C-alpha cells in the first residue's frame, strides 16, 4: 500500500480509502497466488459431466467437503451440464484422483470427466483501454482487436513472453508459512498482527516467516488484482480453452488482450501437437458470444486451430484457501479420497431409491388412468 501511495503521490491512509471504495463499487480484491508446486502440490482442473440435476446438486454439496478442492462451480458446455472443480493434489497422488473419478463414472454418478493440470498460471492485466470515461460505459471493439492480433502476427514485435515453466522442486516450508499463505490468499493486504494473536505467537515471529520463508523461498507466485467490471446479473463467467497453430500465434493473441476487460488469467494446457491456453474471465452475455465470433474469425485466418468453452454459475460458486491444517511436518500432505467416496456412494444410493419410488408412483398413476379409461369405454 505504501508503494501505491508513493506512485499516486497520496498518503497511505488515503490509498487505503481508495482501495476500500474500489472493493465496495467493483468487488475489488487483491489475492496472493501460492506457488503450489514449491509446496509439493499440483492444481488440477476437473470437468465432471453430470447429466442428472440431482447428482449435480449432490456433488456440489458432498464433493466440496474434500478439503483439497479450492473452488467449485456448476458449468454448461453446449448441451452438456456438469461440475467444475480445482483440486490441489500432492505429488504422486494424481493417479488416486483419477481412480476416484473413474469409480464415480463406473457407478454412473458422473457421465464423463476431463482432468487438466494448470501449467504456468499467468495474470492478464484487465485495464481500461475499452472504457469510455466520458460516458462511463464500456465499448467493445472486437474488429479493432482482430486487426491488432493480425498486425502483431505480421510484425516482429511479438516476443516469446509466455512459455512453459520447468517443473519446480519442493522447497522448505512449515506450519506458520502455510497459515500465512492461507491468510494472504483471502486478502493480500490483510495485516499479520491479528493472525499472530489468533496463532498465539508474536507479530515479529510471523513477520520473520513471511519475510524469510514465504518471500525468501518464493512461495507466493504472484498477486492477482480482481474486480468485476460488469453487472453480475448481466455477465457470464467462463473458461475458454484455445488451441493455436503456433506459439507465435498464441503469444501475439495474449499480447493483444493486454488491458482489455476480457480475461484476468491464463494457464497452459498440454497438447501433443498444438500449443494451447485456458483463459478465465467474465463478459456481458452478448459480448461473450462476440468473443467466440472473434475466435471463429481467427480460425479462418489460420491463427486458432480450435476452441472449447465452459460457462459457469457464479451464484453457486464455492471456494477456499490452502488447506494448511492437512499438512503434517512428519508425514506431509494428508490426502485421501476414501471417506469422500463413501459419503457420495451412500447418498447416491438414497437418490436412486427416491427416483425408483417416484417412477413407481408415476407408473401406478398411469396404470390406474388406463384402467379407468377401459372401464368407462
């Protein structure tokens, strides 16, 4: 906050007031993004196709009880419906999660599933290039954006600014480090003193851990400013997965998104033949489909190979920070799926019984109606 105040040439207290006002008006928040790989964790995007509305509601309730899920939404993808979740998975446990979903699929609780690891998560600056301050409104210049992308492709200005990161080895961390990270994930500007009182330790001790461990070992990947530029009731929250014809095409596309209110983060997907990226963002309903039309045009120009998209239900969203209480310094991360699976199977059995009773009642009413028709005839 001091750096921001210095940049704007205002007092620190006034800078705090401005940030508070932004939070009230635009839901403005600044989150710390943990470097999960340095803590022995991977973030996996999980898309679970679930055609049954009853099973979707069940999974939203029961699956979120697994403490390694950090966010969860319902999604729509064309005619498909499902549940999206991001799992933190300790190194070596990826197969256990895959088996967990395969078991749910074998028991017809989910209809299909896709797992995508988050690779090289990057912030995208959502600026005000498309904002008209004279009318206090957004103007969406999709045609100009198309021209900008094509211009970048044809020029030599587009550098390889986005690239895959090498695998990161685990570094040293302890309980205090994890609690601090959990705290900063919720609000990167939150002071540590109240946290120290809660943990019954000194502010100096937490400051030492923050300075020497969290910052010194780079356990925070980045800080992400997040704000809602559009009315929630008129907006769509989405993930778009885009395959490009080349790395140059991918980099030029991302460069052109800079300071546009289209996406706030991107991550790479591993594709065998074509570089791919996943974008996350919010757009007004009509403008989202204009964005898809832009991608169709980029396919015509041979820049985009293909794309897919998921639309999320913001109102049913759930989220949490790093599950620091699941870490044991002697045994590592305590990750298991058995209890969660047992709970889901138990409730699914009751759901099936309820559906069977309902169908039986419908059949009985139908038979009774037919018999009445016959007798009256």
